[in-house]
C-alpha cells in the first residue's frame, strides 16, 4: 500500500502480429488522483517476442 500522495502510475500494453513480426506498444502515466500526465505509443517492426507456455517464458 502506498503511504504517500506523491506517486505516478504507469499502465502499458502491447500486441504482436505473429505472421509479420509487427508489434505495437502504448501506455499512460497518471498521478495519484488519476490526472493524466503523459501517454505514448510506438509501432515496432521485426520484433522477437516471448511466448508464455505453462507459466514459463520461452523465446519463439
């Protein structure tokens, strides 16, 4: 539990199109009261991604 009122929350997400290797990421920064600070997004090309398999990470 956060005990101070001076913190910033980062929320992020991403997606990959497996057959092309294209990916995109994005996110938002908000302060302790939920006020927007900054947002970002980025398209990535030819990425190597991780696959979650039975609770362990492996490269694909």
